[in-house]
């Protein structure tokens, strides 16, 4: 019984994310440009699909949108060479939603960002595109909030390429079929509030919309 890679979000085991992979985004958050990739993880429980709301977690005052090109890994591999890396990929549009106030507090204390990056609904994703994206290093990512343009960027500006990232990550942790690799966000990140609608895309190839809601306080009887 082979699993359907088109439904990777149901069974893939990890989401590996690359921080600060666009120079302009490093600048806007006043972060140094990294000399090697900055890697963090999101749990797969963060996935949502179009039609589901993105929820601001209780107690968070500033959730930011980050539009990204996602890479779905199509077969298991360790120490994948750069020359072979593109045999392992499919593409998705993804959002790395970030609780920025929580992240800033964690960073100031030198603590991990897991809560800021891993809350429920923090990883909206599209379906897999492959044939429609001949060159993933030359596509435009865009994001609007309530029809107002916020992020516009090209993957040509990535600091570390997809083959480099796949080689770098797989030399430390096996990349497995169904895993998602998020390749970083261009500049223009900013807050969303309950009632907003996020509309994002890759050129005119794929787009998706997500309404933003407040997470309802859990009512205990």
C-alpha cells in the first residue's frame, strides 16, 4: 500500500524550515545575514489547507505572515548530493505563520522559537505543483492582506539554493518521503488580525486564501 504523496500533510513526519534565507528579510528584522543556513522545525500538527481558518493563538499579540516556497520530499535520503537533490522534490506554496511577540521574547532570552513557530494552524499549504514550476529558483512569491500587497519577492534572491539546503539538512537528519522543507520568506512580513484575509501565491501558478480568526478560549464546564 503506497502512500499518496499528494496528501503528504496527512502522513509526512516533519516540517524543516530555513530562517533568514533572503537578505532583504534579514535587514527588515535587523538580523545578520547567516553564513550557514538557520534551521528550525515546525510540527506537522501545524498544517492547514485552504478552507480552514488561520487562528491567532490565545495570548499572542502579533502574528506575522511569511510566504514561502515549500519543497515536498518525494523519497527518503541521507547525505543527498547537490547534483541529485532535485530528483527528490515537488513544490508547494506555504505560509510560515509566526507569533512574532513570542519569538522576540524567546530570542531575547536565547531560548528556542518552537512555540512561536509551531502553534496550531501556523503552516497553511497548497497542493503539490511540479510541472507548473520548471525553475524553482526563478519564481515570484506574493502575499496580500485584504487585497493590499504586502510581500513581493523572487526566489532568485535566496541566499542558499534548494540543492544546497537539501544537502546541508540531509547530512544531519534524514529527509523522508512526505517531509516539507520551507525555504524562507522575502521581505514585507507583517501582522495579521482577526477578520483579515490572507491571499498569497506563486506567480499565477497557484494561489490560496486563508481567513484569520481568533482562537476561541477553551470553555471548561
